[in-house]
C-alpha cells in the first residue's frame, strides 16, 4: 500500500451509499492513494449468515463495498458527496473456502489498477483471515457523474 493513512476503527458507513443492514463491512482500517483495507467480523446475525457462516460467494459483495468505501473516501477528500456506483463484473473470483465461518475476522484489501475518466474502474481485491488468503478477484465498477441521469437514460 502506497503511503497508507491509518484510520483505526473508523465507521465505514460514512463512506458508503448503503444503509442499515445492507452495510456488510464493519470498519475502515487504512486507505492510500490506490488502496483501501477494511474489516468485517462474521457474526451469527451477519447478513447472509445461516448460523454457521456466510457463503464464500458473498466475498464479491465485501470486495464491492470496499471499493465503494474507497470511492466515498476519495470523494470526501475532494469535498464531494458519497455517490452510488455499479458493480459491472467480476473476473477470476476464487475462494479457498465455501463459507466464511462465524467468528472469522476478515480483512478486505482493494487496489485500484484502472480509473478512467468515464467512471469505469478496475480493482484487484483479496480477502484474508490473518495470513491466509481466502478469496481474490478483479472487480470492474462504474460510477457515473450523475447516477439519477444515468438511470433515467437507461430506462428509455
């Protein structure tokens, strides 16, 4: 991570366009110019938990929310509001476990590899529990300049 800024146990909610139970991550740990690291503890009441754990495929959403937090954090640095974005696709999602077990402390690390002027971005992502890598993927996202105008235009 290039000159990370530790943010301790900062509540990640202020950087996400999500609310309520749809905020799946617990805290923002550190952020740098191209990277962000967030954390979530898997609890019996975690969204998607069946009492034993959260399915491994939910890791894609953990990664997407970490990307959203990165976008929200950088927007706030520029004096802008947090905006919604869209998950366009996932390449090579690989998970070494079918379930993130209750009690697991997961760290989600995202690294920006591309950010185009048109709002398209690509991020290398991974999920770790301690020193063990549990999942990885390349996530492509889109954040339009004005989501309302974009959504209005997409229905015509």
